[in-house]
């Protein structure tokens, strides 16, 4: 079954006769297109992919399951989209309410006068959670590059090297493998490692720093996302206690994931384990997220999540502890939900590393 077939089934179940798919991650999932501008219009019996002249050749190569066409100046994208929707004889059409801006909606509404246009539920990102073999292979390849990158970057870690040097080396390594970076890496050390999403700075590594590196590769449109924290120079008992408790939470949460289990319950488990050492108060974000065409794909592991694990989903598991004025630890792996548990896709070692070794 193609992803177009899966979307049509979901549209029929949701009572949506036609849909504009414009979120680039959704477009990639639906059509295979990886360019910077493309929109698919899908109805029960027809589908159209449109792009502009900049991506016309690429669309010809990548879009296999539906006809494609393109426009160029002086025609604009909104006019062209409206023309195609009218040609398809559509009377009512939904758009992806979660990703279309209000300004965009107003432009489409003007051009589609006479056709009912409404915000539809996010069908594609829900469908996207369960991956096919080709998608899993691409995430696997992206995880392999992330693992190789972690091994590579260790040789650079020593007192005096800046966070920025490490950041640059991570990016360079990933790109050298022919991949893209999935997101700008996070490289934070010492007290700065208490910033879960801090940016690399000119700060130099010092003995006794926690150093957290969070990065991922993107291979043919699919992402990996890994975090490792190491200690620079010399680890104290406090470093070890915090690190080992985060590690215990991460390992036990990964072991708890299997089909039918609620994501919210695994998030709670992480907090229970961290609280054995009074550390849950320092864990402010959710335990993990869906991973795929986007780094933060559909699916959240947090207290209010309604997600239930299913085979074929890919999740990150990333407990962290961030103590202001001291530093922080996060350990993150990517896991594929299988029939009876998970397969861990990122394979970098997790025992506390003190570098240089
Ligand atoms: Zn991450
Ligand atoms: Zn993540």
C-alpha cells in the first residue's frame, strides 16, 4: 500500500473529501519530494503535485504516485493551486490546520472563492508515525552516522577546546558522510550544560565539566537524534551519581516501551526513577518525541500524551537532569517499536566516559 493509499483511507474515515497537503514533511512522506516548495492536492479519485520552476526537474525524478506540474512567473503559487483544485472539480477541501498560517489561509480563501476551505485534523502526521521499511532504513542509516560521529568527536575533547570547535567538527563529520545535519547541534559544557537547548559558545572545556552533545544526521529526508554527556578530565562522585541515575532512567524506560503501552506512563516512569535521588525536579521537558522526516515528528512522551506505542513507530528516549549553577546530563537514543519491545537504533556506548581517556 502506498502512502497515498493510506492517506485516502484516513481521509474517508475522517469524512474529508479532499485535502491540501502543504507541510513539507507531510509532502515528503506522501510524494517522496525533498525540495523546498511543493504542495499535493488529494481527493478520493485524483491527486496532483505542484511545484515551481526551481524544482520542476527534481519533482519529475522524485514524485512517482501522482501527476506533477509546475508554474513559473508571472503565475504565482496561490493562483496555480486554485486553478488545479478547480480543474479537479473539488467543492470542499481541507488544509493542514496545524501548519498553515492564518495569512496563508486568507490568501487561499480569496483565490478559492466558491469552494469551501476548512482546517482539517492532522491526518498525515498521525499516519507518518508508523514507518515503512524504506523509512526505517533511512533512519537506521542516519543513526549509523550519528554513532560514527560520536566516536569521531571524542578525540577532540580535552581542556582548552571550545564548545564551538566541537560543534563545527560534529557538523563537518556529518556532512563529510554525504548527509545533512538534522538540526543545529547542541554543545554545552560546565554550568552551560544546565541549558537543555543551549547553543555552542566560545567557552573552553575545563576539568570537571559535564559536556553534553546533542546532534543528528539526516539521510534522504530522515533524521537521527542522539545525545551523550561526558565528563572532561575528572569525574566526582556527584557527576557519577547524577549521570548513573539518568542512565538508569533511560535504560529502564527503553525496556518499558512495547506495543500497547501508553507514552504518558513511560514519561512517569522516568520521573519516578529520577526521584529516587531527588532529581525529578530538574527534569523539565518531556521524555521523548516521534522521529522521522522531522526531528520532532508527531508523537510526544509527556504527562498529557495520548500516544500509545505501535510497531513501526520510531521514538527518542531522552531523560535529562539540569541543575542550575552546576550542569546537566542528558542521554538520548532512538528506538524502533517492534512486535514485542524495541530495537535500539543508536548504538553509542552509554557508560560514563571521562575524556580524554
Ligand atoms: Zn536530541
Ligand atoms: Zn530529541
